[in-house]
């Protein structure tokens, strides 16, 4: 996250304070957190209870990702809708949420795949619910209990003859994957 992007978030918090949406103490605590943030995912918890600003890009309420005999990858800065549907037929889908802009606390993902591989890389501290998902799944060191103020993902649907992996970002000596 760049200094200019941190400044833009700080200005948004200042506008919210001037509108009476935040107290001065809340503003100060959030600004300290924003200035220490390394990724967009780190900043999201400071903005989730604030309304969308006019002029900001609206977030689609739902989106469909299709991978038929192909691979699809989303990573970096991208706007995450509240609901997503992943359709895969002999394909692969990787959704990396670590630097994504997630304007809501809960993201619902419907997986409908056959002979496909799906990888979900969650932001640090996020939790996941996979109880309504039928099929092969592997949740690696991601809590299944939603914690207050953190992103929560609900994954449901059918995964046949493939694999779904849900994990945090790996890091080793400054390398991320």
C-alpha cells in the first residue's frame, strides 16, 4: 500500500469524523492503524462501518467467475462483490483476497465445479465457513469461527472430482505466494 493510498484513506476517515460518524478517539485509533497498514486488507476493518462515499466505484452485489478448460486468477487490487459464484469445468480458479478491496464484512462464495481446482487466499485474520460445501476441501490454518471486526467468508456449493484449498498467503524471506 502506497503513502498516497494511506493518505486517501486518512482523508476519508477525516470526512467521516467531520460528519459526526466517528469520535476524535475513534479517528485517532483508526489513523494509527491505517498508517501502520501494509496491505489494503489491513485497512478494510477501519472502513467497514462507514457508508460508501459518493463518487467511489460501486461494488457489484454479485459476480460470476467461469473457468471452463482454462485458468482464471485474480490478485492484487480488485473490488470484491458481496456474493460470488465460481463455475469450473476442468479448469482452475485462484482468488487472492490479500490485497483486494473488500467493502463488506462477509463475502459469500458459491462453488459449482467439476474436475476443477479452486484456491482461495484469504487476508490475514479472516475466517471461513465451509460447512455447506459438498466435496473435497482443504482449509489450511484458517479459523472457522467468525471474529468481530474481521472479514468472514462463507463458501458453499458442490465440488466434484476436484479440490478446493482455502489458506492465508505464504511468506518466506520476503517472498509471497
